C-alpha cells in the first residue's frame, strides 16, 4: 500500500491538501480535506513534497501583473467639513451589554460621559450621590466640543436613585456671565429601562439628557426701590417671572472662611462670622426662591458658634420644614441638612 493512515496527500484533480484517515482497500483510501471526508483512488493522490519538487503547478496562479499607480493618478478625495452643532451641555450614558446564561443581552454597567457641544470651555465640580450619600467626586474642566469620560456606574445601582450633580464655571471668566451654574440629573430606574429598550429597537448606542443650553448671564441686584428702577427706564418683571431672572441657586454652600475671601487673616473673628452668616442667608434665600427641595450648609465643627447661629436663623424661617446636624459620610458632623416646605 502506497499510503498509510495519517499521511498528508494532495488530491491531483483539485490540487487540495488532505490527510488519509482510513484504508478502504488496496486501491482506495478515505481522505479528509478541510473537514470533508470522501473516498479516493490512490492513483488520484500524491505526496505533497513530490508535487512541490518534481511537478509543475497544476493550477498556476492567476494573478495578473498589476499596473503601477502613482499618487498623482489617484482621484483627489473631496474633503467634507461639517459644521459643528451647538446645542448645549449633555450627560450621556453608554450601556455595556453582556449575554446572560440564556443568551439574552443584559446591561452590566453604564459608562457616563459629559458632552460639551458649545463654543465655551467650563470648569466643573461633579458629584454622584445615592440617597444623599456621596459616591464619586471629580473636579476638572471640559473644552469646547469635547467628550469627557467621567466613570462607570453598575447597572444595579440605578435602584438606589443616583443623583448626578454639577457646578459649572467659565474657564475664561466673563464679567457679563454668572459666576457659576448648577445642574443636576436624578435618574429613575423605570425611565432608564424604557430608554434602553428604545435603544435596542432603534439600534442606537447611547442615551442622553441635556444639562443646559447656554451658560446664564450675570444678574446684578441693583438694591433699589422698584419705582426708582421704573423711572430710570429699567424693565420690571412680573412676579411670576421673577425666578428665571434670579442668580442660580446652589445645592450646598461651603462656609469655611478660606472659601469666602482670599485674605481671611485680614478679618477678625466677628468679621469672619458676619461674612459667613451673610453668605449663608444669601444662598438660603436663593434656594427658597428657586423652590429647592433641600439645601446643605457646610459650617465645619470648630467651636460650634457658626452652627448655632445658622440653626437660630433656620428656626425663624417659615419655609424651613426641618433641619439636621447629623453624621454625613461626606462632611462628618460639619454640615446641616435643610429641607423646605412651600
């Protein structure tokens, strides 16, 4: 017998490489070619090394000599420049899906991106909170038309009512623009599940929420009587429209003196306390005027004088439903949580 089981062979009529996997009789063997088994006569097979070194190719390569092409002969590609769309600052989520044991795609986590589709660069402070407890903090800046990756959120954490909060300020200060702008997004599990199902149907990869369209202008408080303003030609707004013209409110205010003045050593203790209380009342009023549900005053521990003065102010405000100075994971005992009623 010319061939034995395991020999590598060439099928002469097709030039395919195969292997002998069984002996049928003296004239025939079973050949395996790329997983396909079939009987073949031994005179239709040969050893591959014999073919390589003693025979001409049965099927010569049909590669035609390609004509050389030079760069000048290639057509010039038309460069299409698309205008950048200016439509605000967005928080974008990318669901990461993995197959489960049944072969269905399930969401494992969400990748969170901050998207700036404006012509302005912003500094931002970002916080992720669950039930008021801080889980992730970041201070950075984002350039015009930039996609900034923040972090991943496990999909199961959506059941804990995550709150994504931002405080924006301008990279290049502008005296006509607000010092800061706060925006936040609180995700509800049902909303996210619905958005993901919609993504699957449309074959899309992300879903987004707009944080703001344009950065707000600075609003000055003239500190004048309304009649005086009217006589001077100022426009006086309707009471129902007042809120939209107010300075933006904050969710929290840090009253540590070094946060309020660049030169705290120039003030005595009484002046420091006065500045801290005036700042607190300003942002307390803004929180109420903007109908914020809650507000946090970070006063530190210290001697407790600032905390006691703040609590005395809160007891006299009818809009304050309750306030607590309890342990907080982010502030310890150095902050008071305030809840409003309207």
